C-alpha cells in the first residue's frame, strides 16, 4: 500500500511509519518544513521507502498530487494535549491544529480523481468526557467539557471524505503506553525512585493501549471493513490506583506515595489536571474486537512489561 501520514513525527506517527516501512509499504510523510527524501508523492519512491511532502494546514496548502492515487491517508496531526497549560491561546491552538488539518485532508480527498480507499482520522477517548464507572463503547453519546467538544468537532471535520464515499474511521485513542514518550515516560522517573503512586484517590478509570497495539490496530484498520468511531484502547481499562500498583510491580519498586491533587493542578492548571489525571473514562474497544483484531497486550501488566523491556 501507499500510505500518506499526517502527524508522522509524533509518538504514534513515528512508530507507525517505521512499522509500515518495515512491512514493505510506501509511506509519504506530510511535513511543515521543506520536504526531503525522494520526490513524487505517493507513487514516487520504492515500496517500503518513505518520502516527504510539504503542507501547511494553517494556510490550507496541500498538493492534491500527494493524495491522488494514494491507497490510504492516516491523520494524526495536532498539538499535544498535555504539552502546555490550557490557556485560552493554547486551547485555540489545540483546536486549530486538529480541525484545520483534518478539514484540509478531508476536502482534498473528496476533490481528487483517484481517491484513497480509507481515511483514518485521529480522535480521542476524551470524546466521552468524565463518565465515572459507565462502560463506553463506540455508540455512547459524547460527554461534556472542552476535550469532548474538541473531539466532536474534530470528527465532524472529516465529513467531506466520508460524504465522497471514502471509508472513514475516527481513531478514539486512549492513553498510549510507551517508554519513549507520552504519559508513561513522564511517570517513570518517580516510579523508578520508588516515589510513584496514584493520583488523588486513584478511582478514575484509565483506558490505555500499548504502542504496539496502537500501531497494530491502525494497520489493521487500513484494510478491515470498519468505519465510524473506533475505540483504540485495550479491553481491560483499570482504575488509577491499579495502574500505579501494576507499574510499581513491573519496575520492582513500591508505589504507595499518593500524589495529592493540588500538586498537578498547580503545575498544569486545574482544568488540564482534572481532564488528564483525576477524571477518566471506562472505554471498551468493541468495534476493534468485532472486526477481528487480536491484542498483543490485552492486560496492563503484559503491556508494561513489553514497552519497558524495549531500549
């Protein structure tokens, strides 16, 4: 396959690009700087190689030739949710970076003559908002709050591709476990010192997925006949206290020091800390399982051992 990837420099995009390339697929990475590598769009370069094409979502600039003839487009573009405090300006950046990129890709897909067969577009479990103990499959209604509305609008921005007849799936990704990035990397130093523990009371649900399964699920969805929302989470979400205990066990360190709410709220701001650390969702990957995907790491301990064993 020839796959165009937006957001290829992030944690998920980097791993996905490598996996597709290793599997013999052609990859075109959309970048905001001057493009390097072989020229020519999706048809250019040998199978298994990776090319680059420059785009500018903020300015609405994307060469249609990059999309025309591609087999698939994967959209992972967007500023990091937890990278900065949620000021009014950063909230705007979070929205603009997702909605403009998605709308540009979707409208370009709709406009080209040789349309890709599938558009996999990013979303997040934040779609469901804080929901307590409620089990959430893809049919659940959206929740309330900034993240939920962002995800609703993010998914809606992909509509032109779906309306043009392209199979479109929304990747509602949970907490991606990797030792090289994301939330787990930030937690590891304290846990390795034996100073880690649950956030607050530790009752909030955490819907997680290993980086291997995140990439495996996206690769599976390139050809599986699935459209609409797809929860990219493992089938066994856990409460925060269980996550902390399991991580401590895998590292061979105690995990008994609770982190009081005021600390993260002081550093991150109350709204961001609540959204990421002290509220959560109990999300189940029913669409993914129904499509035949089999998880490499269905339990938290197996996932943590796998990701922490890698250099």
